[in-house]
């Protein structure tokens, strides 16, 4: 399978990236001052944005209500952000959201049993979370959306691409793995294992941990993905290491891979301006990678 270096992206963005043509000798880049300067006037207030509720009850989802917030409501292009393990929609970086919502109608939401979304009976699976997201897209009135998934949210996004490809336009996978139970993700697996038995973990976190631990992985299914996909990884990510993103990129034909030097897991929290800009660049491209 062919995957493509991000050569068409603006130089300002590429300055912060090691990309898939194999360049690995760029100097360490400190993005903090530029992130603060560029993000000062674009951050949104998550807590001041009203929570809305979508009744998702149906054959695919069971008895479920998902809580969500929306930003950039005057924009016509929708973008769904899919959160990672143990997180709620309040955890997104406000500057990251602010930049994306300049051009996109951005939706964030809580997974089932998390945050403001409803509690459900019994455990659930990663496949169920993908079904939830697919139903949310149609429930919000769209045939399809662009999606951005981080960590566990990138796994959910991969399953969306595999199970519900008609619901997806383009996908960005940040801090991705195809399984939390491979040698490269040993640290992540340990965190999930601990959370699944921790008496101080909320019921929703325990269910998410179990869903991840029981997930068999999707490596053999990735080659079926036909949508435009960009993977973003940080070279200091010790939960979903960059080598896993490289492996995924090799399975998805025409996918793009961007590596941010010195950035850890869930990099939009650490370099929100750069992550938002690279996402905008990718989503706005008309070219289909070959």
C-alpha cells in the first residue's frame, strides 16, 4: 500500500513536522510561544456553550441519549470530534476548537456512560461506540461528516471508516493504534487494565477500559478503507508510539502521515494551533492522495 508525504502543506505547518518521506533529522521545535500568541484570540468557552441532547434510542444503539455541544454554527461544513479514553467533551482544548470552528461547524460529544450522556445497561464494545457516532451524524441531520478522533476516539473513527464508510468524508486519526494489546502499546494496555479494576474509576471509565481490552483490533481490515485519511502522531507519544501510526499508514492506501517532533500523546492538548492548522490544511485539500 502507498502512503504519501505531506508535501503540499504550507511551509509554516511543515516546519513543525517530521513527515512520511523519512526526514528524521530536523531540530527540536518549541511550539509553546507561537501557540500562545496565535491562540489568544481564537479560544472558545466550552463551559459557556450549552449542552444539547440527542435521543439516540433505536435498534442500533438501544436506549441512549448523547450529550453534545456545537461551535461555528454559521458554518456549513460539519466536523465531528471523537474523544479518547476516560475523557469527556469538556476536555478538548479550547484553542484547538476555536481555530477549527472558524471554518467548520464543530460538534463534540460525550460517549455513552460518560459525562452528560446517559448511562446504559451492561458493558459495550468499541463497535458500539462507532455505531453511536454513525447514528449521531444522521441524527444531527447529515448524510456524512469529516471526523477527527484522538486516542480511543481514533479507534472508534477507524471502525466508523470500516463499518460506516458512507457516513464519513475525510478522517483525521490522532494518536492512533489498531489495538491496545500489541507490544508497542504495552503502557497503554497497563493503564486500561488498571482502570478496569480500580474501585475509584467511574462506571463509564471501567466500561470504556473493558471495551478497549476486549477489542480484537482491526489491522486486517484497514486495507478496506477507501476514504482520505490523515494520521497525526507525536514522536514523544509513549502510549500509542509513532511506529504504530506508520504501520497503520502503510495499510490505508493513500493515507497521509504527519509527525510532530517532541509532542506526546493527544498532541492537540500541547500544540493546539499546529494540530488545528494541519487538520484544516488536510480537510481543505481537493486532491485525493494516490
